[in-house]
């Protein structure tokens, strides 16, 4: 059989991810892939231990067999979308596997499954499936069949039913770059014995799950961790056949390696010398204490996984990892150091030139910034939709001329922001700086913004409670990434419904982050003379004293959550004389009738536990005392686990808009024309010096 080596790409933030294998259209040879480990992700792990759920799924590989494609707007596409949506919406309720189909059984019928690794938690599984359903469409554009693999999950779809069928058309390998240093033969024997054992356990299966893990003490300092899994639709015999084939193939990739994987669409095996699965969800009993080899730091792709295992193990392993890092730091310069303190490490460096777009290209793409292409107007300038000559859709933000930022600072900020990549953030692609034009180029997000749906009496019916809950969770994760990403801390300062865009699957993507940096507002100053924000969403301490912190973002998040639940804009309350949004929520809460606050169109879809929890979180976020507001890490935790206790909110005091205006007027004596309506208008004014 043919064997192929795939180079890997290590540009930008996605350092250790692999690029797509070349299209293996006709012969479908097996693909062999390196698993490079870069200490960067180790670094990310250490800096993100607060909230283990944020680590993004680790992409492995994609397989797009055949070269048959479906036509744009065809019923195949419609069916595929509903299969993917159904997979994603069942990813939290099912036990790590789900099969579904859409269509009438004819040629345009689509069959799909997802499978999560047997030990991952529901929310990790859900995250992974959500990411996979988007990525697979990008990596296998218009293909009738596709499989995409991550460490945590896989998604597969096809025009033919494959349920219950053993598929051995395609296999790929991943291996650890480090080698076992002595007694390779002995190691190989223990490995194959352990693999055979767990293959049998997995094939027998628990109900709905064909998954097993086991560990074996190779010697006093080396423990072997193994995993085997089949899709649960396989018969025991097929599962056993598939896993045996994997084990037989291990020498092809992984002889003498510290870790390896053999992956088929129907089953896969993996081993490492560090624990890479979650112990609490995995079947076998707890092992003897782990003795880590101190000589070599564990590969971080694996180390990342440790973050989701039992807290004690986490603490132990982290201590060791941190120790190793510190040791390494003292010693010769390690890769970790290189990445951390010099941004222009050749692997990691994004050159300013590569981000630069020609003005003429953007003019053509946006029809010379025609009004027809205009899709929005924000505090920092207008946004235009554009299409590049290769068909890529983009959104171009044309910054107001008043930007205080110098050319070099501007470029530096763009480079930093380009590196922020998270599926709940709109991705910045590059910029254009010509004459006094300053333009930012973003990915185009197709489904308009949240306010478009949320505040329209007809369209709000389209987003039911599960979707709204997913949107709230997504926004929280995006904000957490901004606040706690290891490279730079970003305070959004203008989080609101119109800055949350929605993709084709209604996944939220936060836009307009980092604008204060791009525009030259000093982030390190906690006291700013420049107010950036939108009335109603701004925290009292920000409006009154210009004080901002991550907790001002938390306040805006709270307002947004309350809006999402009640389906009304905060500004809708200004006109009428009834109590404002926050007081309204508080009243119902205090009267122990929190569900009265809910948008009536959610009546058929809501989960009262979730709604009440979200109202409570919303009220905690809008507390006047900054210290009473939770941080984004705890919010993400509260949204993901119902068992986490949650404190009781006090009555928040809401600042009526008249006070805000007065405050702005007196703070900013020369503000230009005050907007005639304060609704949804971003305010960016500078106090004269
Ligand atoms: C796809 O269908 C939509 C609505 O049915 C239509 O507006 C759009 O132009 C179609 N696109 C193509 C490429 O046919
Ligand atoms: C799936 O599509 C391929 C390529 O168009 C075709 O050969 C095959 O017959 C289809 N299978 C089914 C079950 O429709
Ligand atoms: C591991 O062994 C392979 C072949 O046996 C060799 O090519 C590779 O350089 C070794 N890797 C390390 C990190 O020593
Ligand atoms: C596949 O889905 C159908 C209907 O959704 C269900 O009846 C069947 O049991 C599922 N099969 C497996 C193996 O989960």
C-alpha cells in the first residue's frame, strides 16, 4: 500500500495542527502523519488551568473520499445542513454517539454520525462536534462524503448509509516524535499485549459504547496508557476485527515511539506514555500513582488532555510540568522561551506584509465601498461586505479618520489580533494602510448579528431556547478567551447584541474586539478619558468614572444575557415608563417568578433550570460592586455544569439613561453632536486635553 508523508503547518496560532492531506481522490492510500509537539500548547495549558473547558478541540485529519460534489442550493446541501445541525444539537444529550439522516431515502439522502472519544465530558464533546460541523464543510467543500477527526471527536457523513458497516478503505497514522530510549522490544511486547486486552474489552462493549482504556506499568518509571474505540454501531466481531487490524499496523508507524495512533473511520487505537484520557469517565479502576519521567517533558498535545482529568492528578502533573518548565528556563533556551519572548520565532512569526491587502483589491472587492455593500456602521467606522477574486467573502471595516494610532502601533496591534483565533470570535484576516485609509479585513460571517433575530417579533421565534443557550455559552467562551488568553488580555469594551454575529449554524462570533487597541486607546490604563461603549451596556463605574476592567465586560455580558432571555433591547425600556430591563429582571426574581421575565416565544422550548440559572448569572454580572460580579471563567463553568453552586444576587441599581447622558455631557464638554437617539449607538469621544 502506498504511504504518504504529510508536511505540517506551524504558522500563526494553530502551530501544532496538521494541514489537510492532499486529495486522495481515486486510490485512497493510507496517510501517515507527524504529530509534532510544540511547547506552546504546554504554555497555553498552564495559563488556562482555571477553565479547562476552553481548550479548543485538537484537529487531526480529514478524509474527503471520491470526487463527487453536490451542487450549491441542491437538496443534498439542504439535507446535509440538517444532518449536521441535528448532530450538533444532539451532542449534549446523547452518550457520545449519534446517528441521523435527512432526506426521503432517495439520491439526495444524507447519513451522518458523530462519535466522541469515550472518556470526554458532554460539554467537551459538544464543543468538538460544533467545531467539526463547521470545519468539515470548509475542508471538504461540497463533498458528498467526508470524515473529520479531532482528538476528542469525529464526524462522518455520506450519501450512502454506512451504519453497522466496517469501513477499512482508509487509515491514517499519527505518532509521537519522541522515542523509547531502551528495551524497545520489551516495550513493544507489553504494548501489543495491552492492546489485545483492551480490544477485547472494547469489542464486548458497554451498552451504546465500544470503548476501553488500560494502563500497564512497563517499569518503575514508565507507564503505558492505551485506548481503543469502535463506533458503537459495529457488531462485536467487526469491532474486534477492526481493532486487531489497527494493532497489527502499529509497527508501520510507531515502532519505538513514545506514542502512536492508528485511525479508521470505524475504529481507532492510541497509546502514549502519559495519560491522555480522562480517568473519571474511563472504565478501568484507578492506577498506581504515576511516576513521571523527569527527563523529557510530556508532549503538550497530550498534556492538554490532562487538564480535564481528576483535579488531584491535574495538580500533581501540573506541578511537575511547571517544575520542568522552570528547570528548562534556567538551563539552555528552550522552545518555550523562544515562542514566549520572541514573537518572530520562524515558526510563529506572522509577517506584517503577509497581512497587508492592497487598497485597489479591497476597492474592487467592495464595489468601491458602495452603499449597497455596506452591512453595518459601528463606533469605529462602516463595514462593507466584499468578495475577493478567488471567491472568498470578506467584511471590510473602514476606520474613521480620527484614529489616534500611529502606523507602527497600528500594525503591531493588527498582528497581535490576527493571532487571536477562537471559534467564537470573528477572525481578523489583515489590514490595509494607504494614505489616510485604515481598513481592517475580517472573515465574513453569513447570518447577520444577534440583534437582527433577537429583537424582531417574527425572527425571534427562529431562535429557540436551546439555540439561545448555545449562543450564551459561545459568547461566554469567546469572552473568556479574550480575557485570559496568554498572549494578551483584551477588554472588549463594547459587547452588545449587534457585536455578536451568527454563522450558518447560529454559532455566535464576537466582533469588534480589540478596537480600542487598534484605535489607540491605552489598555494598560485602568482609567480612561475616552469612553468607548454603548449606552445601557456600560457598567456604572465605567460611565461615571471611566474606570474599566474585565468586570466592565462582565457587566455588558450580563445585560446581553438578560436581553437574550427576555427578547427585548435594553433601550426598549427607555421609551416606556415601565421599570428598566435590570429592575424588571430583579423584580421577577425577587418575587420568585423568574420565568415571567422570559420571552414568551420560548414557551415551547425552554428548560426552566437553564433559564433561571441564566437570569441568576445575568443578575450577578450587573451587580454594582465590581467584586460581586463573577469573572468569565466562573461564568463559563456555571453555564457548563449545573452542579456548580451559584451565589445569590443582590439588588442591582440600574442607572437610568438620563443620568448616563448627563454624565457623558459633563465628562465630555466638547462632544460632537450627541446622537439624537441613544439606542444602539456606540459612543467614541475624546475629552479635550
Ligand atoms: C440559492 O437559493 C437562494 C434562495 O432560494 C437564492 O437567493 C440564491 O440566489 C441561490 N443561489 C444560487 C447560487 O443559486
Ligand atoms: C453516492 O454517490 C456516489 C457518487 O455520486 C454514487 O456512485 C453512489 O451510487 C451513491 N450512493 C448512493 C447510495 O446513492
Ligand atoms: C526516533 O527514531 C527514529 C527512527 O528510529 C529517528 O528517525 C528519529 O530521529 C528518532 N527521534 C528522536 C527524537 O530521537
Ligand atoms: C440510529 O438512529 C435510529 C433513529 O434515529 C435509531 O433507531 C437507531 O437505534 C440508531 N442506531 C444506532 C446504532 O444508534
